[in-house]
C-alpha cells in the first residue's frame, strides 16, 4: 500500500468528491478517504434530490460560486453522460409582506435574475397544487431546479478515478498532525503522509479539526416523501421546487423523482445539534406528523400515504455560510465545511476553491465571506 501522496482529502461526500475530482484533474497525486461507502446515506449528501434555488446565493461571492458550480455540474453531465440537473423552476412562498419574499426579490434584482411575483390568486392559478392563505404571495424563478446528490457524487468520483485519483471507502481517519514536510494522517487501517490535507468531513468535522469545535454544528435533519394524488402533476417537468415560510418554520419540497412521492423537508434550528455518531437516526411518528401537517395544509393534493422518511445530518454555522479556509498557522491544512442545507449546488466550485487553497494557499474566488476568522 502506498503511503505518500501530494494531497489527502478526508470525507468523500458532496464537497470532498468535488475536491478530489478537481485535484486529480490538475494532475495532483491525490488520496481520498471515506469512513462509509461511496456514496452513503449517513451524512449530508443523501437521498434523491437537492434544490437549486438561485436566491440561496445571498451575496456576490456566493452567487459567483453558485453559477460556477452549476456550469461545472452541466459539464460533468456531458462528461459522464448522466442527467444530474433537472430544471423545474423554483418558487418561494410566504407572507406577502414578510422578509423572506423581499430578500428573494432583492437577490433576483441585484443579480439580474428573471422572476415573477405572484399573488396568492396568481399562485393558485399557475400552480394549483399549492393552497396558501390570501395573505401569502410567491416569487417564481424559472432557472431553479433539482440536482441528484448520490449520482452527482458518483459522477465526481468517476471523473477523479479517470484522472488517476485513489479513493478508499470504509477507511476512517482517526487522527492527523502536521509534520516537517506536510501532514501525517492516521486511519483505522494504516497511516499516510502528504504535502497538504483537505478536510471535508461534513457534520463530523469538529471531531477532526479542533478550531471548528463550536463553529460548525452538526444538526439532525428530516425528509419525508408523500404519494401525490396525481403523480403526473408532480413530475420535474410540471412541478417546481419550493420553499415555504410559515410561523412554524421554513419548509421545502421537490417534485417526484426516483421515490414514488414528493419530497418535503423542514429546515431545523441550531437548538437541535447532535452527536453525529449517536443521535436518533430512526424517524419517529412525531417527525412524520410534523411534515405531514405542512403538506396537508399547503400542498394538500400531495398528502397521500407516506412513501419514505429519513433523517440525516447537516453541518451549520451561526451565519449559515461556508467555511472555506486554511487553518491558522497551518497553511497546509484546508477546511471546506459549514455547507448547511443549500450547498450541494455549489459543490464543484467549492472543489475548485479547496484545490486552489491546497496547492497555492490562495484562490482567485472571493472567499473573504467564508473565512474562519469571522467567528
Ligand atoms: C436534509 C438536507 C437537505 C438538503 N437540501 C439541499 C438542497 O435542497 N440544495 C442544496 O444545494 N443542498 C442541500 N443540502 C446540503 C448539501 O446536501 C450539503 O451541503 C452537502 O452534501 C455537504 O457536503 P459535505 O461534503 O460538506 O458533507 P457530506 O456530504 O456529509 O460529506 C462528508 C463526508 O465525510 C465523511 N467523513 C466524516 N468523518 C470522516 C472520517 N473521520 N474519516 C473519513 N471520512 C469521514 C462522511 O462519511 C461523509 O461522507 C441538504 C442537506 C441536508 C442534510
């Protein structure tokens, strides 16, 4: 077994698979280490769909990364000959005078994105699946869509393999330390050394990178799939991805894809931080009721029998932004995390940033908003 590489990437989820693919494409001798399978359902990049919602890029730096990420996903589709991205349009629904819709509108205006503002009546006419109060309105953005996360990871790993990367699944990193000529990484199988280390361990990252303890918080997340009354009306060609703001919280959903039901999820709060190795992974009846009540109220024709429930983990920061940086006094160690619940669409661009930081210590992307020292 070889034990020396140029760069080691820890965690082959959404961000790590992007970093490994990008490093290998640049001719770097890279090793990727993943504690579970490639792909798997235990981390953040599980399931069948990830929303692409342009207003998720709340500033110019994020918007640049999102556009670049989407460009790279499209290139990857052609490269591996698999559809990864489905354009469905995205709709934000919430109180007509609330901050959420105003923010979505402002972001569309600022970045020159096409959008339609829909009153409650317009919304019912254009998307009859939604039943919203008269005091609600919507912002429809036609370029929103869905990415398929597990297929996306496989595509990035396929690309990495083609470019010569070594990726080892079921090998958990237990420790690492800086040494005179780089980094030494210990796993439950052996040890490796490299000039640089990229840690993309998602919700587990605080266990491996001490400066991220308390900065990145692992949270339990929940998704449900419910059978719609008329599945033909809920396919990616007919039904947009949606985000809904209510007094009880923020919810989101996607069309029917792979599972015979529409997805619905609830954005959770930081109060629900968990130990990623010991939390209530099995969904409960209370979880099911929580999601079902929202579908029954706001998308009633999609509230048929439950098809699937799953929990997963996200890694959030207090300001809901990424951390893309080198560690203080350790320029050979790069971290890519804090990807919360809307970062999958950015992944290939984040892979470029992480590769830049690992190889050059700097990047041409504006990563100031994602620096570690903001905390
Ligand atoms: C419920 C939910 C809904 C989401 N919805 C959207 C959405 O609609 N749109 C969107 O763009 N994004 C969405 N996201 C966010 C997106 O999925 C994540 O931002 C993205 O998957 C984060 O990738 P990551 O690489 O940081 O983490 P992960 O994908 O979790 O990858 C981390 C990897 O590191 C591995 N690892 C951890 N510790 C070790 C170790 N010691 N040794 C080796 N390997 C290790 C893990 O096993 C894992 O594979 C959602 C996330 C969740 C949880």
